[in-house]
């Protein structure tokens, strides 16, 4: 669906507390999240404004977002396991 919120806290609500902790304590996680959020916002804006962008180009942006999201999710899983 166009214009959906794909923020980490929206997609992974059970990790909300961990996300907030990592954003404050881990500079790599913070930087990766900033890149992910900027990319997600760019994609949402392009979709909602019906911007003239080639399907292949928007596909590449979405693929990059997916790779970043997966890396962030893997980090959340690792940190969550360490806390147990």
C-alpha cells in the first residue's frame, strides 16, 4: 500500500524499548536507523506525490530499504537474545 509507515517502531512494536535504548547507546545503530528513516521517508514522499520515477528506480530504493531494515532487525534480535 502506498505511503505506509515503515518505521522500526511501527513494524517491530515489541522491540520499541530496545530500539530507543540502542538509538541512545549505539552510534552505528543510530546512523543506520537515520539512513533507513530517510530512505523510508523518501519512498513515501515519492509514492504520495505520484512523482515521475521509473519503476526500476523505486524498486532499487525499496530494495535498499529492505536490506537496511533486515540488518537493523537482525541487530534487534541479537541484542534481545543477549538480554535474556
